[in-house]
C-alpha cells in the first residue's frame, strides 16, 4: 500500500497540482502582462512543463505502451487542459478566450516533451560512457 501511495505522489500528484495552479492563475488579473505577445511565451513555457509532467505520469503506467502513443496522449491531454483553461476564463472578470493561446499550449507541451526526451537521451549517453 505504501509503495502505491508513493507511486501516485511521485508521478500523478505533480501534474494535478500544476493544473490546479494553472486554473487558479486563470482567475487572476492579467493587467501586469504588458508586452504584446508575452502571454504567448508564458503559455508556451507553462505548457512545456505541463507536457513533461503528464508525459512522465503516463510513462509510469506501463512500459509496454508505445512511446509515440504516450507522446500523443500527453500532448492531447495538455492541450485539452489548455482549452479547458481558456473556457474557464469566461468566468473571470478581466479575462477572455484566445484560441491562439491553445495553439501555444499545444506547441509548448509538444516542445517540452521533445526537450525532456532529448535531455534524457543525452544524460543516458553520458552515463553509459563514463
């Protein structure tokens, strides 16, 4: 039982907490973001990290799943969370839906996963050749 709890805490709790932080931030005032287009960079970076967390969680489910399938699932889930976040902003006084944000969420999650895989491959190579 203890190892199952540790599994959920290590792999599934981080993306859940991160998603809650994203949704909490969605209801906040965004007047502090003043540079045109800077919100797109923020979306890209935030969802790159979310993509990594979700990819990591799904790879923990089964080692038998095809890596490409896990990438597709992780990017899809991250993008759906981004879309839900945009819809959620309807209820925030100073926020509006921006479909382009969803595109940056998609791109960020995909790029984040690719970056994660690249870094993991490089670290594995270094470890093998020490």
